[in-house]
């Protein structure tokens, strides 16, 4: 993995384009993946949910990231020369530190069964991708697993089960796709103490892996110095490469809920969270977004021994489109969340609300390791 990864998580892109989203570069309409490639992007991150549909077959939204969409995105990316990171959530919908729902099909399984399900499922996905000549360059075994995965059996208070489940996935990757690098991904990119606690516990119990993945959102995860100190320490402490697996920064404080044609009730929580912006070192402007990405890329390349391998910008193409929010009625019922489920991310994208490429893309293109 010598090439510095300038990655993009575009998992909602198929839904965006199906709903009519348009993307432009210098006023000219184009394919989003082609525009991102022009600006130096070289890898895609694609999430996979097990069964993102309700019992009566209605899609969960937020990209409804099933195997068919994975194949379509990976195939489109391959034609353009992208590598890709397969992001296995082991859930039917979002998995993150606040929720790790096991897939519906596994909901009543005990820990022994879950371990087998993870292995079998991971193996099956990779075998199908292998038959399509679409094996990923990297596989993420679980998503933001700081507090575990597949609750309640894999909650943080049962580290042994966490290690069992992750190790089952790793064994399947090693067996079917030995050339794929394995990433373990935590959310807390600026919290070194928590990361050390997690990896100390895991490495005593689990299968070996290749890459530490970190999420870093400046409004949640501390300063860029916090991220820097964490990357430097983890890479040396565990002798692993480090990738910022999720990163983004706002380019505006302008509200965009009206563009999604939402009711006043649906708009609640849809603003750009000005209280969070106060914690960010850079202004939420196109210039601030550009300066932020420049600094993040510099810090990644400065990780000792060349172990900083790159980043994946999270959902750069998730612009405001009616019908493409983070959840819908079916998925909110699944995760037992009152909602609303609109797009809370559009002011973090690398395209403005009208789909125009933002200046931060030029910074990404021009950055040299």
C-alpha cells in the first residue's frame, strides 16, 4: 500500500443519483465518481448492510447498502481505476458506537452461533465478490466498533466475545481474500486513552490485523493535534499502519432543510449544528474546509515510519435530495429511533447544495505525500 489513499465513502451515491442528484465541475455536469477521480481520489469505501429491508420488503434508505449496490459501486469504481475498502457493518442498518444491532436473521443467536454467522457471512460475501473479480483491496471487519458489535453479546463489557466475533471475520478474509488488508475501525480518532484501552484488550485475544482505522470529525473528536498524537502513538505502539477511515468538515453554516421539502417537524435537528461548530478549529466555509483537509493530510503523512496511509472522506456526494436521508420510517422502526431521518450531512460534502465541486477537492488533488 505505497500509494497515499485519497479515498471517498460514496455509499449513498446510487440512491442520490436515482433520485435525480446532479454533479458539476466548473459548471459542466458530470458523473460524480469521474469528477472525484479527476480531483485525485483513488479509492472508494463502500458499506455493506446484511438485509437493509423491512419484513415486508421496504428499503431502509440511507443508500440501502445491500450487496447489489456494493457490486454496482465497486464495478463502476474498478472501471475508473479505483481500489476499494469493503466496510462490513454486520448489521441491517447503521452500526456505530451508539448502536450495534445484529442482523434480523441473527437476532436470537447466542455468542457461539454469532461467531459462526460472522465467519460464514464474511466468507460468502467474499466468495461472491471473487466470482465477480471484485475482491476488495481492504476489508473493514465491523464499523466503529469502539463499544463492540452485535449487542448485547458483543458489548464492551464482554471483550472476549468482541474478539471472537472480529476474529471470525478476519479468518474468513484471510481464507478467501488473502491479499486484502484487514482494518479494525474505531470512532474516537482524537481519544488516545480509549483507543489504547481497546487495542490493548483486543490484541491479547484476537487474530492479527493490518490497519488501524479511525474516525475523525472535528466537532466530535477533538483537535487535529489530538488526532495527530493518537495516530503517532497507535502506529508505534501496535506497529500498524493508520488510516483516517472517516473524515469530513463543513463548508457552510447555511441551513438546507428547505431543499428537502421537509415539514417543520421533520426539520428538527436538521440545521447545521452551530453549537458543534464552536469546537472546530477552522471556519465552516469553503476556505475553512480546504485548510482543514490540507492540515489533516499533512498530519497523516507525518506519522512515523510512513505508517500514515491516507484517508476516506465520508459521503462527499450526499447533497440535499428529497427522499435521501439518514433513515426512513422503516429503518427508524428497526432501530427504535423517533427520528426524524433527514440528511444531516449535506453541509459536510465536497459538493455544494447544488452539486458543484468545492475548492477542497483541488486541495486534495494537489496534495503530494
